[in-house]
């Protein structure tokens, strides 16, 4: 049976900043919700694009040569291979859409890296 997903309620599963939770799947792409605050880490995903859709708050995505500011309701796709660093001055809610093979912190392994199993919990 198909049931709708309440996106706002899905954010209730997120208890830690920068720790996304999988809330859906479309073909080989996962839909993840995350709460962000502060700086993440500079990283890239060598073979996957990554879409950031801001649901609540504001997000700045830094690139090596510029930055993009996103407000609630806006989204940006970061192309594969592009180094980036998400920054949220205040709590920000995002919906991420990315291939299931995408590593949480891309080419960087840090204490905040989360496995797919952790994101599914």
C-alpha cells in the first residue's frame, strides 16, 4: 500500500546536526532529510551529483571560487566532482536527493561521517 510521507514530520527523526535520515527512494536515488547548523567539511562526490533543497532556514554552499546562498524553497544541484562546503549559520532543514551510492562526506572520512546503515535508522 502506498502512503504519503509528511516531510515536516520526517524531520522529527533527525536528532543530530549533519546526520541525514533516509525518508524515501526514487529509482536508485535516496531522499534524505537533515538538520544543519555550523560548518560541515570540504568534500566532493567524484561520481554523483547532489541536490540540496532548503525546506526551512538558510544555507550557504561554499565552492572553491564562490559561494551560493539558498533560502527556504530554493534548491541547488552540486555537480559530481565539485568540492563544496555547506554552512548554516542557524538551524536549517534540507531535503537531499542523491544516488544511493553517495558517501555522506564524499572523499573525506571524518568523525561526523555516517554510513548508509546509520542514515536508514
